[in-house]
């Protein structure tokens, strides 16, 4: 009988089920129900209905949160390091290059094709070039990217960029160890104290990670990948191919 | 006389059943608290061996209205902990169970969205975030049980 009563109890007042159990079991069922009604669901509405309302409200709240989250993500300002941009800010064409300092094809482009593009299109004000860090090969890629930003603080981003690409020694094999990165700064006659302090602080770590996330979001599957006024071009293509793509964009 | 051991057993089960959500909430506070600490510039030591914590935590999706998702997680778990303690040890109206259910449901649905982002947008998986999602599923299941519809 007691078990039967226990099964019939609704959970509106669980504390009453356990502690003052003896007293409650002696109460008539109608009184228990009335008490549960007072402490549980509002009158005229079943618990099932209330659960359904709360579930629907939860879905609405989640949709609102997702909206806020997406709006925030898209509304955030671009994460480009200020010094990794080259050329006329009002140029008709903007090229974004997603690159990794440890990637051999990126080095091939940076040291072979890019200087010609720089001379023909960037210096003449036709093209604005934005270097984005797709530091996906490993920790040394991220370290190198941060070091370049630190060099940028002293106005030598692009010189350091060239130094890194011309000093590759394989992937994550110590070619871009902290000591090597400091050595590159010294060889470029940077203020080593300021550079070392910047590199040690990890202040550009977030920036590098954000670039990587944005590259993933925009479908960058390999490096180098370029966006010429938003149009995706993949690979270290020869100069003639870039010339064609840039001339088309400039028309 | 024979009903005494049964009563003790019943009391133990009662206590255990009330402890599920508080225990999961405390674990959740630990997990999201750690992620918040990482977000605020703490060490990355427990993340680097496993993978994408850093990438996920630094992504533009790691904020809701300018507030770190991990902070929202800490507050959510704290709220669930307080409500579940109220329900389990000091007695509380059934509506409190309903509120816990609602919070847990929001948490689980939002975790599904975050897991989708990790897998298909950010392309990096943070094991701590997955752990938090699992804890929320546990809390939701327990809160459903407590509703006893």
C-alpha cells in the first residue's frame, strides 16, 4: 500500500516524500494533491504543458544566442596585423595571401613571383597586398609569424618576411627556433631588446590564431592561397598567371 | 524490523540520486573555469598535447555578445549547482526542477551548435568543450528524470 502511494506521488514536493514521510503517508491523497498543486504547477496547467513551454522557450533562447554569436563573429574587425599590409589603401584590387613561413611553395612564391608583382602592381599603386598567417604546419610556423609581427613593430615586416622564407630548413626542425628568430632580428639590425621582449610576450599569438581560423572558415586548404578581390586562387602559380588574374581584376 | 535496512538503502539511494546534478555541475565549473582561464591568458599546458583548445578559444565564435563563452559556461554551471542543491537538500518546488531542465536544455542545444562549429567551421576540436557538452547531456538526462512526468 505504501509503495502504491509512493508511485502515485507527484514530484511537486519531493522533500515531503522523503523526510516527513510517515506524516505524509497518513494524509489523504486529495490533500497531498492539493498541496502539490500549491507548490508545483500553476493551477489549470499540466506539468507536461509546462515542460513543453519551457522546451520551446529554450529553443528560442538558443536561437537568440546563436544569432548573437554569429553576428559577433562576422561583425568583428579583420584580424590582419597592421604591418603585414603593403600598397595603396585605395587600390582597386586587394589581394589577400594566406601563407605559412614553413611552407616551401610559399617560399617559392615569396622569393620568386612576389618581387615582380611588388614592382609591377603594388609599388605602382594598382594593388594592395595583405599577408595573412595560415600558420598550420606547426609551432615554428606560429613562432615565425609572431616574430614577423614583432619585426613589423620596427617597420621591417617585409624584410623579416623575406629573411624567414630564405632561411627555411624543413618543417619544425629548429629552423625557426626562438634563438634563430632572435638571430634573424639581429642580422636585420633591429632593436634586439625590443624584438626579444615582443617575441617573449606572445602578444601576437591571438592574432595568428585568428588568422588561422579565418583561413579555415574561408576554405583555405593549402598554402599559399590567394583571394584576389575575394576570388580564390590556389597555389604558387607562375608570374604570368598572376599577371592575367590581376589584369582581369583591374579592368 | 525488516524494513529498517530497506529504509537505509532507500535513504542512500535518495541522497545519491540528488547528488548527480550537483556533482556534474562542479565538474562543469572546473572545465569551463579552465577554459576561461586559458581565454584570459593562462597557461596552455593542458591543451597543447591534445589539439585545438587554443584555436577554438581564440576563434571569433568564442564570444557571445562580447562575453567569453567559457564565462557563460561557468555562470550556467553555478546556477545549476545552486538550484540543484536547493532542490536536493533544502526542498524546493517542482518549478525549480523545471528551471534546471530549461537551463540544461539550452546548454545542450548550444553545445550541439558549438560542436558543429568546431567540426565544420573552425576545423579544430577542443576536448574540454566536448567534455562540457557531455556533462550537460548528463545534467539534462538527470533533470528529465527529476521532472517525473
